[in-house]
C-alpha cells in the first residue's frame, strides 16, 4: 500500500533531539517491514524547506542554512518516492476546499489530499490526524498507532 508522509513527520525525522524522532523512526521501520511504500508530495518538500530554513525560537523553525536544507532535501528525495503532480490537481483541490468548506491553513492539507486522490493514495502518516478526518476516503494514521 502507498502512504503519503506528512510534512510534520518529515521535519521530526531530521530532528534527532526531538522527543518524536524515535517515534517517527519506529513507524518508518514498521511500515517498511510491512512493504508499505512511503511517498512524499512536492508540497511536503516545499513545507519542509519553509520550516527548516526559518529561524528557531519565535518563528518555530529549525534554523538550517539553505545549504543544510538542500542536503536534507536530497536525503528525503532518496528515501521517499516523489509523487507526480497530475493534471487536474488545482481542480481537485478547488473541489475539495469548496465541498468541505476548507479555510485558512487547512487549505494546504486539502492540496495534499488532492495530490493523494489523484495518485490513488488513501493513507497519510501524520501527527495532525484531526486535520484529515473531514475528507472522505482518507485515512490519517498517527505514528503511535502504527
């Protein structure tokens, strides 16, 4: 089965000092043993970059230099297949945000769901399970439940 890895999971996977780091690594190991394919979307990598290169502290970033972030992106792209952005992605996103009345920052989640649906993926590994419960046909899985 194919699974999309959410940006928050990717971010924790590079923060070896974070309390959730081992939880993420454990979930990855279990899913790989089960022969699950862990994927990322272009949007995940864009969101990763945004957080990774923001200053630590008040801006809630990781404080990476662009050079370090580039290296981390290269590692992520080696570890996880990158889903294509199929034609009709914008139209599917627009259908989702209007159907489910999505507003604000959750529009990013709707874009991930559109990418998932157009790529035939119904499961996302995320710390923010509640952000995806509104979408029919999408199963959001927390690393603790893997």
